[in-house]
C-alpha cells in the first residue's frame, strides 16, 4: 500500500456552471439559454436574455452535501469538497481536508479487506511526527453505523509541546474488498470543527 495522498478540488454546479476563464475576475461562469455571466458563490445577478427577458439568478452553496463513492456515502458541509485520488488501481482515495487541517479520508479497496491494515495506515499517518519526537498513545476502537455495519480499528493521539493530534482509523470489508475511514484533527480545533467529523460519522453508509 502506498502512503496516503491528500488533494483538494472544488466542483460546483448550478444550471451550466463552469470554472471561470483566466482574467475574468469571477470564480465561475453561469450560462442560461446561451447567455453567459461571471459569478461567485453568494452572488445574485440580474441577467438579460436574448429575447429581452430579465432574470435574477443566484449561486449559493448547499449547507449539506452528500458525497457518494462506489461502496459508501456520507454528508459534509457544502463549503468543503471531496477530492478523489487513484492510488494504484485497486485503491481509490477520497479526501476532505479543511484549511486548518481537519481531515476525512475514505479509501475503497478491491481484492483486500482493509480491516487488517488499520494499524499500518495509522503508522503511515503519524510516522513523521514520531520521528520528530511526538509521543503516541493508542487503543482499539469501533464504530457502528447506519445499516448495522461495524467498522473496527484503532484510535490514537500524538502529542508534542505545542500540539495534540487525534486520529481514528477504522475499516470493514470482505476478502474481495472493503472500505477504510481515517479522520484526524488538531485537538484544539475540535470545538470549532468537530461537527465536521460528527456529521460524517452520523451519516456514513458502507455497503459491506
């Protein structure tokens, strides 16, 4: 298995909304019946159609978005997006990382039950911190989610003089494949961003 990769992307759709052209000054292009305008999330614009009709249009982010993979789905805040990374054909990774470093990573496996590698994934995630002198404590954990599925794995905390990071890596599956979920957050950010993780866990569905 390769080390975890993090990526970020934004994909917003509203009628025919596409990324803006260079130098446009707006983040997206909104096209209605062949009439195109630049628009940013939160903007409300007045448009004149080809036949002279006046329209008022707005582009807003949804408060909650459901992200769906091949074998899983979960809800997240609309201000964030989930990026997909191919880790080598048999592993697809989906990552949501906030600007201050709270993260959700879901990996879908083919031909491997990831329940056997949660400790290995944890080691990959914390190795740099451990090498820099962080101390780690860990314990077995499990999550029961919608549909009666149980994900099992490990929960850990790494601490230095300046930071305490919390990690959770759990998985479920069969010999032909499975799903692994990893979360991480700086402990001081939990009051601000803990709801992001809570929303994911309360809505997570896995088809194994």
